[in-house]
């Protein structure tokens, strides 16, 4: 099957042109956010879909119907993807609290977000696991370049030449917004370790009550096994020309530390060195466990 990859460059980062046009990107950066909006911001493969599901359940007070009947890209539309533009148009007209999703870097969206007072939820993940997940995703996503070998892909990931650019810049950019935005930081690893506690903290941050029954429904519905089988969350509805599911599943493994099965000692040392150069002693406000 042929790849659809066309690369667009926007604000210094390369993006899949099949999904993004200059027009759709300009639309994203001038999006009229409202104070009641909730924006999920992530680097790819960091737990975006998981957070979309968690917030869907939180906002529905544990009613699983929306999560089981409406695709996630309609529940929490992407700001920058032309493919889901219709969903964004629909949500634009919604009166209630709107849930939006983006992979764009902070420098692009922060001005509009700061002005609007919208709430932001930033999900980060151990970058070694992000690299592994992103590599496998490239194999099934026909709108991304063929990743070649893992070693080749890892080099590009560390150089920041993959789509959406450098993981380091993305995380540092959004971390830098701590004093400027109403922002909630969480890690994929934290969701794994304590989904209950994180849902409670999210409920407090969003001012959205979380009854014990809601929490139970949320935990059950947002488990990896349930989401893997939910066509409204697992991207199986996306046409084969865009995601070739014979090459792997979007809901692939859902574990912490899969990098250990992929990295050679040499690749690990290289990664650690690069991490130190880029991040120094900068800590995320929430833990992750490699
Ligand atoms: P893996 O490829 O490591 O399995 P995103 O939504 O940002 O693209 O991230 C996708 C990654 O999150 C995939 O990681 C996917 O399996 C994982 N994921 C999605 N839902 C999950 C859940 N409920 N529990 C654990 N991992 C989940």
C-alpha cells in the first residue's frame, strides 16, 4: 500500500501534510478559545487517547454511552487536523464545555490560550516509550513516512526531525507555561500507577464532581482492555488507506517500560546522554518511572 506522506513545515516543525494544510494550521492557531474550554495537549504517543476517554467519562458523570457511540475525534476534536475539521466545526458551535485535542507546541498555541483562560491538560510520557510507540505507529499510519529500522527512527527522534518535531522542545515548551496557563501536568506512568487518584485530581482541577459510581465506571471503561475493544476509541473506523491495521494496532501494548525490549545498551546510553544535554536537571512536576 502506498504511503500518503507529504510533509508540511509549520513554525519550524514538520507535520504530515495529508492531515494538515497551512489553512487548517492557521485555523488552529487563531482558534477562539473560551474560558470553559479544556484542551488536551500532548506529544504524539503520550496517552492522548487515554486522556480523551478519561475526560469523556468524567464529563458524562460515568455514563458510558458517549464513549461507546461517538468516535473520540468527535468527542475531543483535533485543533490542527483537516481530516477531523467537520468535528471541530460542530464543537465550535457547542454551548457547553468543549474538549479539544492538540499535538501542537506551546509556542504556537500559548498566546491564544493565555488570553482565553482555557484549561490545559498536558500529558507526558517517558520519551523512550514514546519513541517505541511512535515507531510502531509509523508502520500502520500511512500518512507518516516509512520508519525504516528502529535504529534509524530513533536517530530521527533524537534529532527532532520526526513529525511534530523534538520531544524535548515539546515538553520544555509546555512546562514553561506553568505560570502562564491554567495547566494540569500528568504523566502516562502516573495514569498507570494511580488512575483513581489522577481522576480525582482532574475532577478537582476541572471543578467537575466525581461520584464513587462515576469513578468505578471510569476505571472500568478506561482500562486498556476495554479501550482496545472500543471501536470509538481504537481508531479501527479509520480507513485502511490512512491506518493499515494489518500492520499493527493503535492500542498496541499499553505498558510502561516497553523500551527495555527495544533499546540496545548502546542506544540507551545515547538516549541518556541526549536527554541530559536537553533536559539537564529539569524535572517534570509529576513522576515517571522508566
Ligand atoms: P503503546 O504503543 O505503547 O501501546 P496516543 O493516544 O497519544 O497516540 O498514545 C497511544 C499510546 O497510549 C499507545 O501506547 C496505546 O496503547 C496507549 N494507550 C491508550 N489507551 C491506553 C490505556 N487505557 N491504558 C494504557 N495505555 C493506553
